[in-house]
């Protein structure tokens, strides 16, 4: 029973209760408490109080808002350009974005102080109406590699995560609704200690192409590569990558089969750094491959590593049946890299110079433009092709190449 129905019921019995005998009042009171689910003492106070028609509703006291419309509009602009960071990460990102905000919004010293002093709880509350989530199905194409499994050990120990250089790696497919034929994969690598992320696009699942992308990533890292940990995909479990790791004295381990939690760091980055950005379209042309690699190597890499703070899990506390997670202070991957003594000083100096020249708002706009162009070149597969194409024989496939069917 809602509050309106309770008030109507109170009005209907109030006068009768006032005129009733002691015994009748007890019966009315029992019924009133049972119907409205009121405590008996509270029901007595209501029935002995003023008549329902004469009661005055107390005016709702509204708290004066500290942060005006101008502050919230600037905060929304930063939140949108930063790819909708959570409140804790957005709070940590504000000092990095404020220097460029001055150039675009001409903020005063008072507005700057308010932006820097706003709390994560207030950010959640003021941006709650604009939040939205999209849930999509994830299509996986991981295939187990059968070679060299006895030579590549399963990681049973914990890496020293207080030093950079230990990467978790994975492939993310861009196959769309059909995994037939040759299409682009994203080779995603993230450092456990600094959360620095490097990604490259490769055509197909070829071992040599994957190795070439690894070599490029190794040269671009601002710290020496010490170890990699992968799943049991055949793109990683092969002689090419094993020989590469042995030659450069890189520790090579793998997770347990069908246990994605063994590679939890990269599984998270697969969503935030690849899937959320490129969606679930199919990309299978050389033109798109060049565009995606251009975005991975430049704007997207700078945007995620320089201007998007992330949090790291410190410990877990068991409270009864619940598990409470404690996180450290949000920092960008670049800030964590600068704090590491093992980082390459020459590369750090170059990155600092690059950081000072970048505008996060321009990066966000450039990323949007390039993504629009990439998505316009995505291969569209019809329902007929998705249903019947895999059933054609090899002779039919030879007469009608896959790409001609996909682009028709």
C-alpha cells in the first residue's frame, strides 16, 4: 500500500475513531496497524493527532548547490572527452586536463578551484542522469595451441609486480558475426605493474605476423621486456615466439586452459582498450589494417596511457560473506612508468616532451574521426551469408572468394 492509499484509509476511519468507545477504538487501531503495517505506537500517534485534512506538509528543504551549472557543464565535457571515466578516475584525471580546459572554456580561478575540489561522490550524483551502459555479446575465437606446451610452463608463481616489464598478452578478434576466412585481430599487451598498454593489429592468426607485432611492441616499450604470459592460443604457443623469448632472455609462461582469471589484467584491457572502441564489426581488408595500426600507434596509445588514470587492486578483505576490495590511488600508466627506476631514461624524456605537446580534447576528437572512417569500412555480412556461407564446399569457395561474398 502506497502513501496515498494510506492517507485515504486514514481519512475514512479518523472521524469514526474519534467518536468510538474504548473497546471500538482498540479494534479500529488493530485493523489500522495491520492494514498499513504501522507500529502500534505510531498508529496511536497518528489517530490521536490532528485531522488529515488540516495537516500541513513540511516544505522540502533543498540543500544549496555548491557547484553551479558552469562547473558541471565543464565537468561533463571532460567526462565525455575522457571516454566516460568513473568518478574516482575522473577525479584523478582533472589535474591533467585542467591546463587544456583553460584554453577552451576560459575558466576563472574560482571555477578551477571548484573543479579540483569536487569529490567523486558529487561527480557520481551530478552525472547520474547522463550515465548509460551498453551490454553486448562477446565472440571469442581463441583456439588451443598443441605444440610446445610441455616446454612453456604454466605460471604458478606470482611475478614481481613491483617492477615493470612483465606483460600479459592476448588476441582480440574482429570477425563480426562470422569467423570464416581471414580477418583482423588486435594483439593486446599490458604491463602488470604500470598498466602501460600497447596494441597492434595483425591480419589473421599467422605466427610470423604475431611475432613481428611483438618485436614492434618490444621496441616501443619505455622499459625492458622481462616476461610475457599468454593463454593457450596457437598464435602464442609456437616455435617462433618461443625462440624469440629465448633469444632475448624473456620469461615465457602460459595460463591454465579454460581459466581466464589467470590472465585477468589483459582480459580487462581487451574490453576497455579494444572491444569498447572498435565494437563487434568485421574488419578484413588491408586498408582497415593500416588505419587501425595508425590509431593504435599514435592517438589511442597516447590518450589511454597519458590521460586516462586507472586503479590497481591492493588487497581483498573478507567481511562475513562479502568480499571488500581495496584499491590504490588512481594514476595514469605514464605516471607509474615515470616513478619506476627500471624505465629507460631516454624514452621517458621523449615521452615527457610529447606529453607536454598533447591536447587531450584534440586527441579525443581525432580518435572519433578515425573511428568513424574505420567503421565505415567495416565488412557487412547479411543473414543469408552468415547462415549459408560456411556450408559451401571448397570448390565453391575457390570459384567465389570469401571477400567477394562479404562485400556483395
